C-alpha cells in the first residue's frame, strides 16, 4: 500500500507537468513573438505547416467578407469574384511575408503602435506581472483538449478582438512541444449562421 501511495505521489506531479506543459509552450511562443525572440520561434514552430493552416483558415474568411451584402444563394458576379481573387492573393502575400520568425514580431509591433495611438497598449512585460499575464492568457483560453498523448489543441480568444479565436495544435516531438497548426476563427460569423438557421427553422 505504501508503495502504491508513493507511486501515486511521484506520478501526480509528472502528470500535472505533462498536462500543463503545452499551455506553457503556447504562452512562451506568444511571449517570444512580443519579445522578438526569433531563435525560440524558429525552434518551436513548424513554419511550413503553420503557414498552410493559416492560409486555409484566413482565405475563406477574407472571401466571405468580400461577399458580404450579396443576396442569399445568389451566384457571385464577376466583380465579386475578382475581389475574392485579390483577397486570396493578399492572404498568400501576407502569410508568406509575415508568418516567419522575424515577421510575426514585426506584425505584433505594428499592432502595438496602433494600440498605443488608441490608448490601449499592454503594460510592460516584467517578472512582477508574469503571473497576471499568465492568468489573463488562461482566462482567454476557451478550450484545450488532448487529441492524442502527443497532440494538443488549444482555442484562445484574442485580447483585442473578442470575436476572433486562435486555434492552435501543438505536437510533442523529441520531448518538447512544437506548434504545428494555427487557424483563425471568426466567432461572429459562426453566431450569425446559428441565428440564421434558427430563423429559418421557425419560419
């Protein structure tokens, strides 16, 4: 019995560390983007796979925005198709240029400058407010699930745009977690589809 208790007491901290480690890696990747730590980002992110997943999620969102205002079930006109084509091209150019170890910190700095102009800048990152920042990040985490013992999916709400969610997948490779997929979800469009479906059902 004592051996069993000792085994449980020994295994429990290890299991806890294992369960928490993907979230910590996701948080550290976010911190590395803010700090411009390109070496950490290079090691922790599978860039070709992440770029592909972003293209797959951003392109439909961009095309959907172009098609806003069109009549329901109407076939897009020539001009709408041209704009949608430019939207796809813009997504590809953005991903190729900025979804890199140097590009993501650059995009973050652009956003920081804009938020400062609006008076909505984040407080400086210090060791003193590290627990507060981690708590805030955990509070924006909407879902976290182990898809397998070596694959975790985390869905997190954007700090500046509540209707925007980031869905990341991290895989355990050689005893360390790496980001292998990142998708963007527009929750406002999801909610609108649900409301539209309810209206159609009640008619």
